[in-house]
């Protein structure tokens, strides 16, 4: 049997170095809003101000529980450096053991 956890995803500027990204993510863990934060370099292609942009970014995936999800999203919105950040979320099935760890 599997249980539901939540993945919240955002991106940060590729101009930030790894330490700066870590400092942005650390309070999420320290405040117990998430069980895990995964950070990966990525490249984003999008339209902004009527121009196509192709820029390096950091992809940040955060695993959290249902009761903490909305507070986590509010925290991301309040601390995000972008004018219009990507903040998306979805539910994911996990093993009971991983679910229990995320809940704690």
C-alpha cells in the first residue's frame, strides 16, 4: 500500500551559486516545512516580456506533507527573489515507510 506525499517545485536564478541556493533552501528544512529539498541545475526556455529567454536556473523540488504544504507555498512566495516565480505542486504516492518519514 502507498501513501500520499506532496512535491512543491520552484526555480531559482542560475546566477546564484550553490552556497546561496543552499542558504535559500536551509530555512525550509530548519523550520520543519519539508522533509527533503532536492536541487539540480537546469536550463529554462520561456517567453518573458515578449522575448524568448533561454537561461540557466536551479530546479528546487521540495517534499512535504499535506498539513505543511500551504504554509510551505506561502513561505516560498514571501521569500522568492523572482517577480513571478514558478511554484507548482502535485501529489505523489510513496511507500508507507517514506510517507511516515515525511510526516515526521
